[in-house]
């Protein structure tokens, strides 16, 4: 799956397995057929704009694209516009609004929408097992799913420098400036278990 920034499309390519039999020498040198996306979803109507050269030069995180299941994807992106200052804003904050949309691949329609306010331009989203996602807002980590509701998971007193999730999505490594005090805040509205991943 890929996001085509220039054309403003999400293209999903499904690769089919080929049953290979004996081939002639001519067939071996024949170029493979060009793959065509199974689904194309225009993202300009969602409010998506390709990142500027400024964002690309400084490698700011401004979009993500992940499968939720066979029929739904989570597409998040930087939403352009003015932001109202908050009393909790810090002097070094560089706020941006991230728009999160759950898209149905069969119809191309938005089935769930949320706006998340981030306070920097670092990476903010990681895929986890069981259709869950980890969301970072400043030095706090939240869990979410197809509902896009943010459930408090881990809170750090010091700055989170990086988050790495293992390929099987069941181990997580968090790098921080100093030893943090970690507080877990299980929400009464969710059944997420603390054993979801090992930190």
C-alpha cells in the first residue's frame, strides 16, 4: 500500500500468488505485467495536502497509513490551519493538528474521524497487535483502535526521545532523557490489558 502525494491518492495493491509451471526461455525474459492498484481513494477531499519541502527537509512526521483489517485502513495526516493557544502550552511547543480517518476500502468513505493535537513534529503513531495503535502526545502514550478514542496507557515525567516496536508488535523499547516515573492509568471505558505489550 502506498500514498501517492503528488496525485493525492491512496493506492492499495493486492499481489496474487502465481502457480508456476515449466517456462520457455522466451517466457523467462518476458517482463512481468505491470501491477495495478486494486483500490484508489482520492485524499484531497479529506483535506490532505502534500507536505512542503520544509517538512521533507527536516523529516517531520506528518502522515501515516496502516491497515486495521482487510477492509479498513487508518490514514492520519497534518491538517493545515490556525490553532488556538492552550493554557497548557509550553514555550518549546510546536503544535500541529493531526487528522485521523478510518477509511472503508470497499467504498472509499470515512467511517470514523478524530482530530488529535500534537505538541511537536516527531513520530506519533505505531501499529500494535490485535488492531490496536499506540499514539504519542508529548510524553504520554495512549492506546486506540478503530474507534479513534485515546485511552491513557503510559505517562513519563521526562522527554520521550524515541519509541521502537518489534516486528511482531509485541515488544516496545522507549528511549528517554532520564529515568522517568511511569504511571499507568487504566481507563474504566476499556478492557485493554497491561500485558498487551512488554516495555
